[in-house]
C-alpha cells in the first residue's frame, strides 16, 4: 500500500492507497480487487476488503464505500452502513473515529482529506466528470459544515491515470474551458491531446482554499503490476477490470 507523508506526519489518522497486490482474487482481478459488481466473486471481494482494513488495524465492517456515479454528491457519515444500503454518491465526510471512508478507482483519482485541527476527514472519487462537476468543492464544503477550515485541510491525491496516458479527443476540453478558460493549461497537445487529471484536481482544490496538497506520482495505466486500469482494459478489449481501494479513518 502507498501512504503519503503529509497525512502521516499530521497524526491522528490512518490512510492508504492500496495497490492491486496482496489479495485473493485471480485473473483480471488479481489480486486485491475491492469492488463489488466488477465481475469478481463476492466472497473474494469481501476477503480483499477485510485484508485491506486489517492493514489499517480496523475490522472489515468499519469500511464504508458508496455506489459511485461520477457525481458531485457528498454525504456525511456517522456510522458504517450495510453494503445493500450504500448511497449513490462520490464523496463522504465524517468526524466519527474508526470509520474508514473508502474510494474505489481504476484510473480516476482517489482524494483523501484531513483537517488535523478540527478532526474531520473526507474522501472523494475524482473522475473527470466529478471533478468538473464540483466533487472537490462539495467535499470541502461538507467538511467545513463539520467544523473544518479550508486553509487547514490537507488533501492527498492518490494514484490515477497519468497525463501521458490520458489521451483525449479534440472536443474533450470544451466543457472545462467553458467553466474556466484557465483550465486549458491542463491539456497538452504534442502530437496528441492529453489531460492532466491530478493537476486539474489540485487546481480545483486551490480554488476552495485548500493549498496543502500532495500527489502520489503513479500512473495507473502504465504501472500494470501495481494498479487496476479501466483504460488499459478498454484498449485490450477486456470486459472486466478490478477496482483499487483508498481509505482514510480517524484514530479512536
């Protein structure tokens, strides 16, 4: 698993961006696939999630994830819910110790948030649709409603598709530029048009007043041995792909 010093050094919180290694799934899902509904056997996914939580010294039932829909919907969490009750959302915030907020991803950017002074955490699923739609801002707003302050929040952007791997069509930048013309700088045209998702998310964070930011400098498409990738699966014509887990929890 990958951790970032910015969150470790703050104290009072546990977090991890888990790689695909160390689980029990096989084949295209090998091996730490944590996404139900991906086509993997449910018992293996449940075991993988338990393995991940064990690495954070938490029981499996302390992990909460949403039915992610590439939205800007962010919800407060007071206690874990049953899997069948998982809400349709792409972000969560909490002040409850021992509740692990989890994000599933396979190229999209997992974003973990922490205000060490207010003891408030958040987690968001940062695909391009959610980022453009305002999931970053919604998460910060929800955290502030629980007592956090933007200037105190630390945001960690986990492994995601790298800009060199994120080739897009000529029409792709238009909604970004329409929302903010300065977004053009996150697109590079050097023989092909590419998009810097992590850089764009950091920009959206800065717009909210969150400036303490750290990236995990990994490309989920290029690093096949470490990460699941939707784009890589599509390029190969593979119908199924696993989902990696990222999680954060306040210490009790």
